[in-house]
């Protein structure tokens, strides 16, 4: 009669595998997964309704440098974030010899609907600027001061949080939230991107901001959250 095989290895391995899977799931749910881009998908109005509503925190202590010293290369592709965004948002892009620096291109401006020719250089580079869709000072007032230093740098360089836009309109926005400033065109997409950013980074909305966002999204039912 053949010897009977022991089932002990299987009896040990199956529970061990379940433990490994449970730990991996716990880490993801507890914050092991990276905070930021891609954390929220689906309907913008539903995502807005899921955001916490709180009064704005004091602006005390806010400094631009708390979000890093200018543009960095957070994705380690060899190019700074500003040039990554310009390459993403412009058409007909011409690059410098380094393969990163955007020398020229054309922007279909999401805030005005205008076509803007971009040419790198003194007096022309500012025609197209990179907007932090949730202004950094506004982000500071709605939860970003609770992020770590590294998270704030990644927030300020998150492609989801950034758009190439008309320079003058970007300047007029300043650090306003949606209750204080909206673009002349593309309000639905703009607010949906703000909701996506706040969802991805665990920021809240103020009562006035949330009401303004809801009013915009009520006029564009089915508006989806954007990707980066």
C-alpha cells in the first residue's frame, strides 16, 4: 500500500498566504498606497458629496517654499514638472537639445478657449503659465498643512493638480477657491479637476467652496473626474 502523503505543507502554506494578502490589503487601506494622482474616479458630483466640509484653517504659516523650491523631477524622467506639463498640454511642441525644455508650441487654453502661441524666452514664457488648479494657499487652508513636507512637494508637482493655461488668467485667479474665481470657459472641467485633486490628497472643502462647486456641477450632470 503506497505511503500516504502528508498534507502538512499545504495546511501551513494556505493560512500563510492568507496572512500575507491580509497584510497587503491592510497596508493599502491604511495608507501604504501612494497618496495622490489616481485616488478617485467616477462622477464628479458624487465625489464632491463625499468630501469633508469644514471651515478654512488659518493661513498662518503659509509660505510657497513649504511646497518645495520651484519645479522638481518627481517622476524621475529627467525633466522638471513644468516641462512635463507643457509637453502634455501643448501641441506642435519643439524641444531643446536636452530633450526636456519646451521651446515652443501651441496651447488650446482651457480657461479662455483661445489658441495661444508659446515661445520660451524673456517676455514670452509667461504667456503660458502652469496653474495649480487648487491654489497652493487655498490647499494650505483646506488640509495641506497636515501633509508631510515630502507630500506637499509631490502635491505641488502632481500632474492632476497642474494645467498649462493663459498667463493673465492664472494671475487673476491668485489663491482664490471656486467660490471666488472660476474660468470664463470650461467651468465643469475645472471644478471636476479640483474635486479630483482634493479627493486624491484628502483635502476638504469650505461651505462656500462646496456650494459653488455643487452649483457648477449641477449644470453639467454626468461630469467625470479627470485623469492626470
